[in-house]
C-alpha cells in the first residue's frame, strides 16, 4: 500500500426533470444507480492497491432543471415543478450516498448551485432550487452518516480543503467564452481568483456548466471541467458546437499532489 489518498467524484449538470429523446427522470435514476455500482467496481478493480481513506462527492450545480429559465422550457421537461425535482432528488441521492458510505466507510459532500435552479430574476440569488435540494439532502444524508457542506455565506462558490490542497468549487455560469470557446475565459478568471485575497490560493478549479470534459494546467494551477448526465442535449451542441460529454471526473488526492490520477467515468 502506498501513501493514503482521498477519492473525489466531480458531478454536475444532472438536470433532473429535463426530458430529451433519450433522457428523463427515470433514465437519470437508473444511470445514477449504475454509476454508483461502477464506481465501487472501479475502486475494487483498478484502485485495489491504494489506501483510500474516503470518498468526497462534489455536486457543482444544475442538478435541478428548474423552471422558467427559458420560455419554452416546459416543452422539454417531464417534471415542471422545481420543488418536486428537488424533493425527488433528495430521496434518490441520500439513498445513493448511504450505499457509497457502506462501501467506502466515509463519504462527504460539498455542493454549490448552478444557474438552472434560480427562482426568477427578482428572487434572492440564494433562492435557487439546487440550494433547496441541498438543504433537503443535508437532513436526509445525515441519517446515512454523510455530511453535506454548503457555503451559506455565499452559496455560489465554495473552497474545499482536501489533504491540505485548495479546491475552488464553482458551477461556471458567470464565466463567458470568447468566440464561443469557454476555456480562455475560465483560465483568465482562475488566474485572477488565484491571486485574490478572497479566494486565493487555488490549486484546482472544479467546475461544470459547459457540459464538456476538460483537464488542463497553468503552471501549478489546474482545472477540471466535468460533464453532464443529459444525452441528446441540444444546449451544448447549439450554443457551443460540442456534443455533451457524458462523463464525470473521478480523481485521487495525496498529501503531495492535489491530483494524483484522474479518470472519466461513463454516465450513459
Ligand atoms: Mn447545465
């Protein structure tokens, strides 16, 4: 056994409630359950030689598809009531976390909301159905021995410390691309935040929003952009020209390195 490591699963953009030709709430539930089983299989088959002390699950927003986000949204939803999306998800997710805790011994969640859960232009920024889901989940996951960490001072960003390294968790919706390419904007923002007193230092930015899978580094600073559960998703294709990436990052953290290895787990 090598030095101890922590495993981190980077989830985002569940869009629960949304419906496409090949995606809906039932599909989400079966894919999520399958992912949970394959996560444990992956650990046993490929990480068997490592001493993993726990699993950390990051939930980076757009978990609820929301309501009223764009005018024709109800035509693309099976569940149009965002409160119902949040409530159903809390039951599914707390049971899933309970199973993971049985397998890993210790499981912890860090969560930030996305842009799809917003309650409306004039509602308080914290009135976001992702936050409602996280609040429901906090109570239910506690019964399974899993804590859910939220930044209640400013829900939209959160810093997590794992083995002494600094992770900035952020959905990504207020970063704008150049010529439709988001990565320059992400890098520019990250380098500014890294040198700010409020958010620096940062070793790794973990984000979602763009429904794309990416990993790159600028000197010692790294970015992990994680994908979406949605398939046949027109958003990334028509807005950015990308097929949605249906993978979520799983990575390891050691005392020495903020990312020791990373693997894209298939979602569909
Ligand atoms: Mn999204």
